[in-house]
């Protein structure tokens, strides 16, 4: 496990080929280059798995809109694929000695796509909106006020120290929005027409959106970090992953954002037409539960599930061995915060069945204690993973019916309506250890189980109140002890992401040379070799 903890990027099969990857309408052929110098021009087509909820990037959790957001808008800081936080609209930042003031120094000369100047007032308006109405509002409870001493400085005033706030600002739901467009009495921010005609500061300008077909963007020649090399960025909406993979291999799509079947990774590594980048992530696949009613309201039944899973078999069958078996209740990337006593138990199905019987269940004539549902959505290896879990839980007398839907339906049924028994999801739990707050605090934006424990809430506050890593580590160790006892989630696998990228694509944010400077799915420096 220690080998997986280190942050790293591994570039595999770095052999450059010369096949053209330019597709789409009005495709401008790149200027030929005899060297490895960047080439201007061309259209870059990225696969999108579904339609965005809107183009308001801070209003609602919206996985299908993220790629567009990351190229149309900017944040103050952003996270890279290597789990680091780097500047975006902010070129630098610092805390005061008492930890109650966080000052961001903004890039000068930044313009919105409509030509209006960007300023610290946009930052203030955006975060005032986020902390009152955005889906990340609960992450900024300590943010009491934002002041703007000048147009290039934004000062965050905190009611108490928060050592994890910069990492949170670099996550999702924190994109800076144009005050001059949204600050109007005519619309609230959920109904503003700009939600479907977005204006950002990012490397690409919005052109058009055709539902279930494509999102089109063009290069922002005035981008403050330098104009992109590619002329046009298109998100082609292809919900089915097999269809998308075939389109990618056929050259109809340039980038599937790493969503290649696990079974294909080994052969892609051997193919000189591709570079396969692999990196250890804070992402984890996990099970959430209905804690209000049904069998999983009893912690003993949740403990039984935790003990019943053969996680190595899940990796082998569903992910072709790509990933690692989890041993801890928080991401092992944060080795300084890991508890040696609160560990995920070894598989013990006899003990699991005893726990179910202690909870009052008896087997029927078919050897089944009870029947329940498992909800998840079409993404990566989720369907295969859910199928393996279904078979494993039947071994301990739990009959599982799978509900596999599109993510929008999953969000409505599970997140909004709380209509489920078990649900499987995944997501990054970094780059700061406090990111676990989103999933286990009583007001966490991704707390699917609606788990609420005042002791955990208080410890989470303590975990960000100090900056000393050793002191923080002791707090998170206590949190893990409670997680083991209460089991608000059962960790299934730790993710090691494998991203195959065509060898004709240069400066990709997942590549080794750009993994520490570009945000995930930010295509501002991509260029296409002819």
C-alpha cells in the first residue's frame, strides 16, 4: 500500500506517431511542423457522457458539465491530475499569522469573453453567492466576509482558521462567474439566460449547444495565459461508453477522457499509437446506505457488507486488476493521517452472517435473509463492479437487485429523493484530507447516506483549525475510528486512473509534463500533430 500512497505520474509507451486526429465540421487543418514545436489550428473533439444541467458551474452537482466548465471558466486556484493545488486566476495567495485572513493576488488584465474587465468584485460576488446558494455552500461555513481593497486583490475573512479552504476553492462548484451579467434584478442565478449562453474568462469561448449532440467552443485569443493552440473544442455527447470507445478508435473522437474499458488498457500500453498515463488518485469507489429505514439502518448489517466483500476479486473481475485494495476508511494518499487501528476488516463471511442474524434476520428456504436494491449509474466499470458485489452479497444471504441508470436519474432518485437501499458512487477525496467532510459531515454536499454525527462534525472543524500536520493527523485518526464504528460508507476499491491518450496529442493535462501545471480536463495548451 505504501507504494501506492506516493503521488506520481507514470507515462507509458511514449512513442510519437504521425496520424492526424482532427475531426468535425469546419475543421481547420493544423499547420505542418517538422519538429516537436506546437502547431496552431485544428479541432479537438472530446467525448461527453451526457447533457449538462446548465452552464452555471456553481449551481448544482453536474458531472456532465464539468469539462465545459473547466474550459469556459476559471477558478482562483485549481487542482491538477497529480493532486496539487496551483494558481489559476490567482497568481499568489497567503494566510495571515492568525489564520483568519486569506489574501488572493489576482492576475492583471484578465477579460471576460464579452470584453468586460475581470476584477476582484467578480470574486466577491461569486463566493457570496456560493456560500449562500451554491452546492458547495457548506464548505465555506467559516467564510464570513470577502473584501476587495483593489481590483486585483480579494481578501477572504474567516471566522475561524481553515487550513483546507484553499484546496476546497480549487475543487468543483467554485468557478468565478461574471458579476456584470448575473447581478441583475431581472433573474436569479438559476434562471439567468447566461446559464445557456455562458461567459467566462477561460481559454475557450462558448459557441453553441445542441442537446444530446454537442457543445461547441472556440479559442479565446485574449486568454490571459496565452491563446490555445487548437481553434475549436467540441464536446460530442455520446452516452454509451462502448460506442464512444469505438468512435475514439475510429478517429471520430480525439479524447474519451480516460474512459477506456479496463480490458483494453494492457493492449493500449503496447500500442505505439497511444500513451497510457497512470496515476494514484484520491478517488474511491464506495457504497452508501439508507440510514433512515430498511435493513441498512442497522449498523450490524452495514458491518456485514463490509466484511463480505472480496475486494481483490472485485478489482480482478471488474477492473482487470487496475486499482488497489483499500485498507483504510480515508484515502491512503494522506499517510500522515492514517489510523493503524481503524482498518477495514478482512473478509469473513461467517462473521458477516452472524451479524445479520444478530440484527434479527433469518434465512428463508432459499438461504436469503432479505432482498434489497443497489443503485448506481453508467460510468466506467460501475456496472461490472455492481454485478460482482451482487454475487458476493448473495454468498451471505443478501439478495441484491441492481438499478443501473443514467447519472441524472441516479441523482434525482438517490441524492434528491433519498429513495434507495444501497448506492454505489465514486469520487476524489482530496487534495486535502478534509475533503472527507463532503461525504460524512451532517451538511456535506456529497453525503449520500445523510449520515449525521455531532462528534464527527466537531472533529472535522478541529481538523482544519490547525495547520500542523501531526496535530491534524491525530484528529483524522479519531474520525476514522468513528467511521469504522458507524460505517456511513463501505469502501470498495481505491482507484488508480489509467488514461490512454493518442500519441498525436501533445500537452495533454494528463501527460507527465503538464500534470503539475494544468487543471484536469483543461485543454488550453493541447496541440495536434499532423
